[in-house]
């Protein structure tokens, strides 16, 4: 099952080197927050995204639309999402942030949705139902699964740190078992930025895999901590910023240029980190 959009690990690493960036821009596009003058257009969500992509594409290596912001608008929202993903340049990694997790045929059809219809490079997966909820997504050549591992929300404490009879925390069991389902060529992990030491714990268990790290910026995570705890020889981290970039402007008219300025500022911090690591 081969699609027109796919990105290998080597290609992703090459983009990090070329752009001197490991920035992922989250496209959490909210009709209540985008500039009012766009609302008169036929597809305000796409027009907003298009302007943001044009302004930020030189500074990031990935885009991550959160599917909830699109599917809440029904068929029109899915159309906006499809147009957005099609508009993103092919050398930029795309993440369908859907957090799906079901078994068997259902998983296969979810995979078809994100990999065939939307043609995203990757999809986020909740692994609570185990192996047969994850592996159907790995049948797609050139596509990636990004599995929830250690999140930084308050409710993470409810389950993820629960210990079993061997004193192993649940998130560590997820990491240990899931490494048998995929490789560092098709499996990444979501690791929240606000648990910096936790990133270090995860890195010890999965030395070679890429991490998608949300929570830098608006949620208070430190970019430097993420880089220090999450780093591997290939950089190995994609740091996501959503609200901090796409809603950087309080003035309606210059929203895109302000987003570009914010993305560039983050990219420059990342360049300094990459240089300090000799990457």
C-alpha cells in the first residue's frame, strides 16, 4: 500500500539538518479564534491554514492538524482538513493528530482514512487496547504510527504511573512491549514536555525512536529541557507548538506574519541547540 506522500526516517533527519529546526506547527484551527475577516470566505479554516503554512514553512519540519478541530464541522471540516494536508509541501512531515485506538477491521479503516484518503505521513494512536489496535496502522509502507507514551495532562497520573506486580509503571510497559510491534523507521512516541525528567526515562528505554513532544510554549514546557532529556544522535525530537504560533497575533490583519515571526524565533533557538550538540 504505497501513497504519494511518505517520508522515511532519513528524509526527516535530512530536513532537520537543512532547516536547522525540529519544529512542528500544530494546526488547531478554531473558528472562534481566527481573524474575523476570514469568516466571510468560502473556507475560512483552509484560508487561515494556508496563510499560516506560507508564513511558517521555512522554519518547521512538520505540521500537526488536530483532527477534532476539523471533524466537529462535519463534511465541510473534513474537506478543509484534506485541502490543508494537500497544500503542505511534500518535504514537510504531516501528523494527523487523531489519537485513534480500536481493533481489527476498525483500525484498518481508520488507517485507510488517514493514510489513503487524507494521505498523512503519520497518525497518533492511543495504545490502551494493545497490539491489535496498533499494528493495522503499520501495514502501510512509508507511514508512521505515533503512539501515546507519557503525556503531560493532569489525568496522566490516573493510569500511566500505575505499577504492576513487578513494580513496572504502565507507561514503561507500553514502551517495552510496543517496540516489538514496530521499528524506529515507522514508530514514534508522544512524550509531554512538562515532564522533563520523564522524557529522560523514556529516552533510556527507546534510545533510537523519534519523540513528538507537545507542551512547549503555552503549556509551560522548556525547549532546552526537552532537548537535553530527549536528544539522541539523530536529534530524535519533534517539538510541537500550536497556539503559541498560530495565535501569536492579537491584531487580526497581521496574523500570518506574526505566526511566521514566532516560528522563526523558535527555529533560531532550535538552531542554537542543534549547533551546541554538534548536529
